[in-house]
């Protein structure tokens, strides 16, 4: 599986692609110049419980670290990943 990043203006998404098929997506909005607000995460039923959603969150974290951004996880899934993963808190908006 590959993760593609698409961005259009103040909105964007990390898309999980498998065999040329979109099988997951995490969407976000930018607030100002240094904040990503994760608002939704969804993966195909066949991938549930296999870490696909966390892969998308980790892609957002890598992007945030590379671009000196903070993340506000409004999506319940992304928020749960951050709550269980203290090693990601360097990009968490507090």
C-alpha cells in the first residue's frame, strides 16, 4: 500500500492506495500557516483492524514534522491514535 498526499488550497488528504484503488483516506483543513486539523479518517472494510488508519495518521505526522506544523485531531480515530501514542505528541497542538 502507498500513501498519496493531495492538497488543494486549505484542504488536503492522505489517501491509501492499493492496486490503483483508493482504500482509505484521512482529510484535513489548514488553519493559518502552521496548523492541520484532521477531520475525518476512513478505510475500506477489508482493511479494518490492520493498521491502515494509523498508517494515514503517521503520514500526517511525518508531513507535519517535515513542515514544522502542529496537528489538531478532531476526528475521533485520529484523536485515539494520538492518545495511545505519546511519541507523536511533538506535533500535537496543545
